C-alpha cells in the first residue's frame, strides 16, 4: 500500500523524503513551541495566584485572550495582520523573511503563546491544589514570597501536574498541522502535496496518520516515565501500591487495629 512513497519524484527525490522533511518541521515546531509555552505558562500560572491584583488581572487577561481565540485565527493574525500593524520598516522586514522561516516563526509564536495559556491554567490548578500549610510553613522559616514560590510552591505544583501536561504535549504536536494554512510544509502539508502529485490520497494521509500516532504514543510514554520519576512520595494511589509495600510501609493507626 505504501509502495508509492518509495517512488521517485520529478526532482529525483522520493515521496517518503517529502514526508521526512515535513516530519522535521513538525518536530522543530512542536519542540521549540513547547519550551516557549512552558516558560511563559509557568510565569502566567504563577501570576494567576499571587496577591497582587494587577498582576493577577493581567495574567487572567492573557489566558482568556489566547485560550478562547481559535488557534487557526491566531495563526492568521500572526502571519497576515502583525506585519501590517508594526511600524513600516519593521513590518517590511518581517514580510521579507525568506521561506520557510517566514512561515515558521509566526507559527512558532502562535503555538507557543496559545499553548502557554493552557499550561498556565494547569499551573494555577497545581498551585491551588497544594495545602495552604506549605506556604505558611515557608513563611515561618523566614522565606519571602518569591523564595516560597521558587523553592516550595512551584516545584511541588509542577510535579503534581505532570499527568495533566501530557495532553498539552500531545496537543501541540497535533496543532502543528494548522501551520500548513500559512505555507509551512510540515507533515500534513507534505501529505497533501503527495496526494496531489500521486492521487494516492489514502496512502499519503494514512502514512501521515501513522506518524502522528507514533509521535503521540512516544510523547505519552515519555510523560508517564517523567511522572513516575518525579511523583511526590505519598501521592501514589492505593491501587498502585503492591501488597509487600502495604505490608512494610503502610501502618494502620492504633484505632484501626483489629481487636483480638
């Protein structure tokens, strides 16, 4: 079924080379977009929980704007509208960025800022899930607000939200396909190009589907390993604790001992 992918194109390449090229742009867009999103998302998520009302309001405004506008619309705004609203010389410089960077950079900013708004809500939820006694204990030890967040609150919150971040990691890989609308030849765009060149639509998009599925499974397994390595002791569900662990580590309170 996939034999057509190994046929030569008019320029001497193979169609599978087109897919691999698109996969490279997809991976680059997802990888760098994720780190931009994670850095901004952590800062904005912290801003949602601070006592300063102005900072909290600005953080919430960011989340509401970027989370509630469709990613496709945001992609068009970054690519078509931003150069027009910038000062003349700067806008012209943006328009003259050679391909594929002229499409890659707007797509990177779009996915990074959009995903950051979703991560910010995960971080906020992780911080609010921690007992208030954590911050109170840090204050009793003489730590100020910044040091409390840096050494006590944020490290624990990030470890708690690793499972929920899994969906965001998988989502950014899928959202890279939107970049084809502004001319970036990522995986989906290359699959469409193969379909138009060979009229083998099922083969082209079937191969792309399998690649996306493999990326999602790799991301899922990687996040599960990270979660297992970073989980906070004592937060493992009872069903995940083996019988020897229950026998050795879990002791029942005296009031629950069986009376003989």
